[in-house]
């Protein structure tokens, strides 16, 4: 793909992942419990790249970041190097979790789609790690909102300056698994996940992306609230009872 961009003078927008960030650094962030969710404790000293708005591009990418995350980080470096060497525009967006309201025919759906589907179908669910209470938090970004950022980047005429951005739902569009379960209980009836306190090496307690730089440079803002994302996913799940099977789950 990079060679094609070089030969045709095309630009490239690379969708990367929040999984490029250091797992030990994420696990060592200061948190406090707020109801049934973890919350960043901003009264404590925060490391570089984290603020009250979330995780930014300067947060540590030191290993381990997971095997998946390492392929994403390597792809970022290759894309940026190719663009610099051969003079074509490259934008890299480190994305948070996607709230996918439509069927996924390849790979596994994101955690929000999976959880809603499994809850609706009364499939087994587990709160894994972090005491088995489901207080770990993720933010959700609607693909429609991401598309507006990509459109702005593809239309940009800037030839230098910052090329790497973070893009996610942000703290305002974040939920813990326990909060997501409560939403599902209200929508579909009670279905209790099983607690599983075992720790896994790649699990992290909290991820919410800071969109400040994308807003500054492209005027981009998240427009779809978390409730709207969940409602769209739920409506699609109800209308497509074979979604889990078609998603390979």
C-alpha cells in the first residue's frame, strides 16, 4: 500500500489503535473508584501524555504493548517513514474502541457490540480481572464520527507538521463493563456476568482518548453520545438475531 501511494502520489490515512500504549504504564495510572467504574485520579501526579481529557499521543509506547499493539506501532513507523522519504501525506489516527452498530462479517466485533449481543442472547459473560467487578473502562467512538475526521484529513492541504493524532470517544463517551451491563439490564432484562478475578497480562483498567489535538487542527468533535451508540447497536442486534454467528462468535 505504501509503495502504491509512492507511485501514484496518493496520501494514506492509517487507522491505528490505543493498544500501542504501554500496558505497565496504563496499569500504573492512579485511579479511584467512582460507583461501579474506575476513574482517573487527577489529584495525583499524572505521567506524560495523560490529562483530565484522557490519553494523548505522547503517552508511553514502551513494551510490552501486546503482540497486536506491536504490529500497529510498527505500521505507524513504516507509514510515517515512507511518507517522509517519498513526499506523500500520511495521517495516523490512534483510535479508541469502535461502537459498531452494523454487522461485522470478519474478525470480532468491538467490546460494546459483543457485550450487548451476548447480553441480549443470554450468552455467558465474565468480568475478568480487576477484582472481577467489571469496573474497567473503555471509551466508544461511532464510525460516523471517525469518518468526519478522515474526511477532514484527506481534504487537508498542510504538507508538514504533526501527523499523528488520538481519536476516541473520550471520557464523556466512556463506560465500565458494569455500567454497560446495567444499561443492558434496563434494555433487555437482568443477565448477570460471572466474576473472574484472574489477571491476564494484556488487560488494562482504563482507556479514554484525548481528542484535543484533532479538535484544534481539524475542528473535529465527537457528535454521537454513548447512549446513541448503544441504542443503535441494540436495535441492530434485535433486528439481526444471527449477528453473533455471522461475526464468528
